[in-house]
């Protein structure tokens, strides 16, 4: 089990720790519902230092990124961030990732913790032009400070004008007395806020500075449990649950990051799939009858025929109702469609709704 540079902080705060993607991670501190509410209403801090970070640099860096990712990275400029995915050759997804344009010849790729080795190998095997690749995952810490009061809580720590930063942009500057800290207006909660990248040796001091600055706003540490309920309320995909090596980006509703204006891995087959029409689709649904949908529960029609499966599900803390994501046959994907989740061999009624769940 790997620890992050902040594991001792989590233990001192009484966090319940769990193994996650090879790391010892906090799943909750005082409880998922309280932590969820803190982020939706004020501000909370997640240690997400388990994420992977690769630097790609050199003359061919953009060409390599264009070849391996589905989105059009030529639209990036220094200070801009893009969400994308790495398609595989069989119609699925190697991983989803976030790309930062550091300058015209250098990029930061942020990948899922469980896929660091897999992604590195995948990118390396497509790096035929000798682009310089550096894996900085083990020396980089990452905090997500999320919620409507995040900018207010953090502004006193930095010379970066947080309030004027556009969504999916970033700046490097002084933060909590340290230079060269990358502050990004991104997140996985739908509550607004920032993600902050820095070297491991600064982690303890930056954590303490953020909590001191956030005291007037009721800042709280937040675990992976609330991270999952927050992202699910927004309908954001989680790799390994809602997307994986067998799910097409088009089926997953990621057509908006699948740009056929350039060739990329498997683009011809994906374009053919788009033209032919997908057979199944990832949808959001809420339970009509009582029951909580869980990963891999069958989704059935009124007659009990299997029409899909649940990929993510929870009791939504904000909405006080059970919600889920799942793949269903295209015929059942329209908003308002009646579907049933098979829970312990009982068909529990649900209906397809428009994402995000939380408006």
C-alpha cells in the first residue's frame, strides 16, 4: 500500500482509511452526508495525490497527444485545460484524463490512479517520435479544494486572481508562500473550486495553510465517499464503473470529447459507430420505488427481460432520493422511460432522467 504525503494528517483527523487503487486513502472523516453538504454549501478539501501525472514535452508532444486522445488538443493554449479520453483499438476506453497545456511544447496529463502503469505503457507504445515523457506521479501532491466558498477561502494565500479564472483554466504562481504551484479551476464535484498541484515536500505546510485560511468558512476535510456521491449527482463518469475498456465514448455520452476533425486511435471505427447509431447508452435514472441501485445490478423491462446494467448508484445526499447511472438498450434511453432495477430478484421501478441529477 502506498501512502500520500498527507496520510499522517488524515490519521490525526480520525479518518477511516481504505485501500484504493494501491493507496491508503481516507474514505470519510465525520461522515459522508456531512462532508457532502460541506462541499455543496461551503468548502471542503480532498487529498487526491493518488492521481497520476505525466509530463510530455518536445517538438512532437502535441502530435502524440492528438494521435492518442479523442478530443482536439490543438485547441489548447498555455493556461488552458481539456477533458479527454484515450480510446483503445477495440471500441473502448483505456482511461479518461485531463490535459494541461503548460506551453506550446509541454503538456501535463493527469490520469486515474488505478491506471497509471497501464496509461504510461499505452502512451509509450504510441510514442514513435521520441517525445520526452516524465512520470512525476510519485513526487506530486494534489489537493482539490471544492465548493462555492473555495475562492474566498484561498484568495488570501495566493497572488493569482482566483475569482477571474475561467472554468478549465490554470495559472502557476505563489501559493501559501511557495513558488511554482499550479492552481487549476477544475474539479469533480460540480460545486466549483480548484485543484492545486505541488511537490510532496510542501504538502504538510500547504494543507495547514489551507485549513487555517478556510476556518471562517467552516472548511472540512473530505473523503472518497463524498467525492463519489458528489460526482454521481453531476452524472460524471468514474473509470472502472461507468467507463472502461469495453465501453465506447459515444455510448458513454462522451461524444462531446470525441472529435472527428483529426485521426486518432480507432477513430474510423468510432465514426462508423456514430453513423450507424449506438445500440446502448449510458443514462441517468432515479428510483421511483424504494431501493438503492448498486454497481452491476441488472436493469430489466416490465416483463423482466434484461436491458442493461447499473454502473453507479447511491442515495443522493442533496436530493434525498436514490439515483444511478447505467447502460440500457437504446429503446429505453429516452428521458421519462420506465425501467426496473433488479434488487435481490425484485424488479424495483425507476425512470430515466436528464443529467445532471443535481441542478
